[in-house]
């Protein structure tokens, strides 16, 4: 009876709570489907289908429109083109597979990858961001009209707010105004224990200790809350907690993913740069600029120069299809991924659909896209030499005057690799040639003394001799290259650099790099956001520095709105704009537009300090409310969009894992550097050994993130997909989560460690005192009388059963209390923030 009824009851409650949370976060699925359609499906339809099946077609074929949702729903002469969810039964799929008489497109076939994308789209329900009406031809984008949209308008400072008796800050007044409109009132303040745990989990992702709880409860000073917040903001664990939020947005990974899942040996430097940036409270505008063009910014010393070089790893972290032999297409795919990430991360904008056409909803034209794409196309994201499994194809050296040394070494090493490969291929050719002419395939085929014994014509013998001479020359060249290898810089980082000859690029018709049209588009930024900042690119520069200055400009209104919305979401459970990565027309409007504006203005006024913004929100009464349920309020506002109470939130897997280690007494709080030493140069693949999983006790942010092979427990608890920007994680409720908490060796061992820690901390055999300690240590509060009564009864039955199994007294105590601790770890209160 290792887990018993007690654990089952806690797990059941946890599961039900997660089920409720999954409904609240269901909108995330729509975000992902919209992203899939815009980034993968729509470009295929545009490139291969619109020529014959759109309003722009010279002659509409088969009366079928594929440029709108209504078009494929209505279908053509053969009926509806798509039956959502039914792949095999959809005429479109049959046509692209070339099954039966229907065969599309008319000029050739789609690639297997393109077919798979459309099949997956249909299988998942054919989500289509286009509305249900037939499209009409897009007129030229009206930027003046676009500037009237709420997210593009200049920031508008509001007047001073008179605070009511309930309010502690203007934030509360904005919340009250919306509640008053619906006749609602906020619920009561949170219990001090609940509030302290909320603050700890939100700021550092770890629970408060029993001693810290006791000190907080005994402190009656009016600034006790502020002191706790300031204390936690100053801890290094704050940066670890909040950096993980940003790494979701930056699609951080320690591997490339996709076709060639190479290990990014130096990605950890970017991860630690982000941690340091949050801990140092780097101004957000500076944070933006460094990630786009840190290598081009002036630095006061070599340390700052290296840090800024590391920051540009942001542009390199994305997945890349490296086996694409069409190198210009590969480079533009990388540019597209960079633009997509940059747009969502900093501006809440979807840029990538403008690769093929003017944005269908937002004021982003193809000219806008290729103006920015030209900047990134002028930025080197891949080494021009051989594709290297050691990852050095996207690295630069740290330290003063190391670039020249490094590129000399890299050029020499590329020559060595190339010559070695040539010699190896020629060696194989010589062996094959000799076997074809009678040599023993199991003999020493490189022993040339026996060549005269082979059955060859004089011409064939001359050919063999020439091959051998060439091979010997190559072998000698290999030895010479090894002996003359120049020194290599010791410290490397993932970082970009400009091409020596940057330039503008033409628009690619329908996104196809081989179909360039018109004059090159001058490099620049989006036209819809007007700033008092000249975008002049000096000769020989990419324009990346100018883009960074434009993006991180004090008067850029959208960056302030997007970031304060992200901060609000992490503290309050839901963004003021729920679609945190989409501030465009298809995104959700703000629930409290005046509040969002107030926060954005305050963010700018306070020097873009993220810590100051976090503290201001946490000091509001709105943040300090309880999560008590009110039936009437729920009937008016079931999703709590008006914020009449604090929403209960499921913790992220990192906070869950770190908290489990914390209560076990085994958490290592030390900062870590590289954690990929145990991994091969190629992380996954058919010829690669399975990754050796490591289970260290340091914080979860330092565990390697492996694309296409995320840790099972992380995926189970909705870890962000490292293939794309994820500003808002899901919160699903699935049975494997409960099974993990009941059966995982990690959880059971940690629970046992927690039990041993508790038993060793108390000089008493009184189970009531032990239970009190266990509850406070793990979930931060004492047990209720009912919980105490039931827990002691179950504990008695467990100990009784263990004694009948012949266990010693120490084993009985340890095992039984291990189960109690595991039940508490699996409880709703441990897994959620109230």
C-alpha cells in the first residue's frame, strides 16, 4: 500500500482542477491552428492552387475557389473540396495524391512534405483563418487607415486617477470601472498564506519555506508585502523563473530539430544571457536591440562586447531544414523564420504570410516584408563552408580580436574536412575497382604490390595507377593540413554577423525564390508605424542595427503594449489581450483597453524596467484578491475576463518539478552552464543512439531542450513547443499527468526524501505534529481538522499493513510518510497557484 486512498483522493482533485483549467486555455489550440494555416497551408494554396482556383485566376477551373473557406466548403462541379477530419474522403487530398481522375496541381506534383502538410490540416479539422465569405481582390494597403487600429496608435498618457476606498493603485480603478459596468464587485482579499505562496511562485517559481511563512505572518508592518516582493526580485532565482517565460517566446532549444537535429553546443550562453538580463533589470528596449543587433552595438569593454554578441543567438535558435539543396531557398526560409519570430516576440504581429502576398488582415505589405527580409538576408546565419555536425556553422568566437583567428582556423579546418572526404571517397573507389577486377574483397585492398596480378587491360591498369597517385597526393595533403592547423579560439557563441556585401532583394512571387519580380525593395521597416527616426543604412551595412533601433525605439507603441500584456498574463493568468502573440486584426481585442494603455505608458515612463512593472502589478489590490468563487459573478463573466477574482492557475512543469525538488531538500540552486556534454553532435536521427537522459537536481531551466524529443513529463504538462514562438502555454488535463504523479520514480523518490527530511526535523513521534509539519512544508498551510482526521486514519492503516509485511519500525515510518508526502505533492494545492 505505497500510495493508498489518500493519494488517490488528492490526485482526483488535481485532475478535476486541471480539467477546468483546460477549458479556460482551450483558445490556445485555435492560436496554434491559425499559426499552422498561415505559415504552412496558405503558402501552398497560394503557390500551387490560386492560379486556377481564385478570384484572380484568368479562368476559374471546375467552378472551385480555394482562396476562401466558403470556396472549398461550397466546392466546385464535383462537390465540396474538403471534408474536415476525413483525409481520405476529401477531394482535395485525392487530387494532390493523384488518386483517380482528379490530379492537381496541373503542372506537376506537390512534394511529399507539402502533401503531408495539407493532409494534417484536413485531419485536424481544416481550420481556416479566412472568413466564410468569398474573397475579393485586395486593394492596396491603406496605411493611414491601418494606423487607426488600436495596437498601432501612439501611446496616449491618461490623466491622474482618483483612488476609491477599495483601490491601492490606478490599476484597481480600471478593473473596478469594468466591473461596475456589469454590476459586479471584486471578491475578498486573499489569505496571507495564499498570497505569500502566490508571490513566491510568480516571482521565483519555488514555494516559501515554513520559516519564511512564519516570519511573514508575524510581520504586521504596512510595507511587509513590498519587502517580500523586493526581496524576491533581488534573488537570482527571479531571473531563472522569468527567463523561462521569454525562452518560450524565443523558441529556445539546445538542438536544431527537423531534418538534421544537430546539437547547439553554445545555446546555453543565450539562455544565461536572458537570465542575467532579467536579474539585472535590463531596460526592455535595450533587451530588444541587443537580440537583433548586439554585435553591431558599441561596447564599453570586452565583457559587454561578448554579452552583446551572445544576445544575437536569438536570431539563430530557430529550426532549419539544413538538407535543402536549394541554398537560396534555405536562406530565405531561415529569414522567414527569423521574421516570424521577431514579429510575434516583440510586436505581436504575424509577418510570414506577407512572404507570398500582402497580409490579408493587417497593414503589412509584401514590400514591408521584403524590406525587413533584405536586412536579415544580408545577415549571415550559416557558415558558407561545409555543413558541420559540431555546430560551428553558426558560431563566432568571444574575446577581443578573435574573429580573424577563428575564420582562419575554420577555413583551414573546412579544407581538412573536404580533403579527408575526397581521400576517403577515392579510397573506396580504388577498392571497388580492384574487387571488380578479381581482387579478394576480404584482403588488404590498399596493398598495391598485388596490382600486377589483377585481370586488367593496359588502359584499366593506367586508370588504377592514376587513382592511386591521386589518393597518395590527397593523403599527404591531409597530413600537411593537420600539421599546419592554426590555433582555434577557446570560447565560442551562437552569433550572427553581416555579409561583407549586403543588399536589397526583390519580391519573390508567391514566395518562390526562383520567381523574383520587380526592382529590389529598399531595406527598411513596417510603414504602418511612423517614428521620428531616419532609417538610413550606411554603405556596406545590413541595416540590422537600424532595424534594432527602430524596433526598440522609445516611441514604438506596440512593443510596450505587447510586453506589459505578457507580464500581466504571467501574473494574472490571462492577458488583457488574450492572444498574446497576435495584436493584429484577427487577434482578440483588449478586455481593458484603458488599463493596457496605462501600463504601457508606465512601462515607458519607468525606463522600460521589467521589475518595476512586475512590482506595480503585484502591489495592486487586483493582484492580491482571493480566488473565491462567486456564483452570480460567474454567471455574468464565466471566464473572469473582467477580473472579479484571481484566477487559479496550474503551474508550469518547470515550477512543478523545481518545487518537488525544493520540498525534498535536494534542489541544487546553483547556476549552470552547458548541459549538453552527454549528447552527441546529432541529437536524434535514425543512425543516432537514443539520448541518455540525465536527471540532475538543478533547476529545470538548465535542462537541455531537445527539439523533436522533448522530455516526456514536460510534454505531458504542456511545455512550450520549441519549434515556434509560444507566448501562452496550454493547460490540458490528461490521465497521464495523474499517472506520472503516482508512478514516476522521480516523484516517489522526491516524496521519500521529503518524508525523511520531515521525520528528521522533528524530535517527536507524534503523528499529529508530523502531519502539521508535512502540510506546512509542502503546501504552505496547516491541515484542516477533517484533513487531519482522515490523513491520520489512512496513515494508521498504512502502517498496520506495512507491519504485517514484516517491515522494521524505521521502514514502516519512512514508507508510510513517503506516501503521505507523495499525496500532498500530487494535490491540487501543490500543482496550482490560488
